[in-house]
C-alpha cells in the first residue's frame, strides 16, 4: 500500500477532514515544510465570536407595561371624577350666590317707603336730592353735587322713587350683566367696582379707578354690546386725596 495514502488516512482521522479534501503532498510529509492546519476547535471559537444575540422581550415586561397603562387609566378616571365633583360644587355655590343676590335685590326693590314710629308711611319719593345727598358716601358727595340737572333727576328717581315690582327680575338681570362684563373685561384689574344698582329705568355704577381713564374705557366697550341699550349715560370722576380716583355713573334705560 502506498505510504502516502496511509499517512493521509491517519491525518484525516486525526483532523476530521476526508481524504477527498486533504491532498497529501511532499510538503506535508516534510516536517521542515509542514503547513499548519487549523483545528476543529479553532473554527468553533471563531464561529462563537460571530454569533449575534437578539434580545426578545419577555412576557413579564409586556405584562408590566400593560399594568402601568391600566394604572394610568385608573388615575385619569379618578381625576375625571374629582373634576366632575368640583364642577357640581361650583355650580351649587353659584346658584346659592345668585339666589341670595336675587333675594336681597327683591327686598331692596320692594320697599315702598319708610315707616315712622306712629305707623305713618313716609314715601321716599318725596325726599329731595339735597336730602338724598346727605346720606351719600363720602367719596362720591362732591361728584354728585356737580351733576347736571338731568343726572340729578335720575339720581333722585333711582334712590327716592318707589320700585316697580313687576320689573325686579329685569333690573336684577341687568345688574348681573354689568357686573359680569366689568369682571371679564381686559381692564378688570384696573377697576374696582363697588356696586351696581338698577331700578326704575336707572342704573348706578360706582367704584375706584386704579389707572387713569380705565373706567371710561370699560364703559365705552360696554355701550357697544347689544344688551346695553341705554338711552343716556352720565359719568364723572374725582381724585380724593390719599384715597385715589373714584368714578360715578348713571345710565338711563
């Protein structure tokens, strides 16, 4: 048997290569010229370095995300319930305030006169402008004194005339519209509205200006609204020492 064939067989068994893939040459037999043949372990180590490990999310991670989403939905649901409850409380408080204001306004408008100690009724419409002026608030006395004659008549009609009970609801609605308009106006922070009274076809608005001409600008805007169909209006302002600038307005409707 050929010695090369025997050596090739032994070498094939030792290295795992078949005879057809490992030709035997004189170079392999010659130890001085022998070539290094990579071992099976070397190929195995090289293949391990090329392995790409893909991370696949586990069911536990997916379940945790689902649990988090469920918790967030529960939190949002609770917040929605809290908002709904607060809105109901706000609506109840608003109704209570409007109800009390309507009650107070009705009591004010329904008064038909003053009763003296002997039971005799003193009709307030008989009180003169000068008498009414004596009970006016201090910041507005000087302004009222300098009103035009027609404005003085409106003041007397408002404060001394007997209220028309059939118009109480209309008067109260107009008071609320004026107050709401001033509160929501862009210059609301520059005006302090002390009071608004509407009765017998006359509305009175008074307060304090925190910036010059702020009330006049608010008035000009209000007179442009569809609901403010006033026939005439009279406004005046006065600077009170150490107190600021006050305004007073009468509007006929």
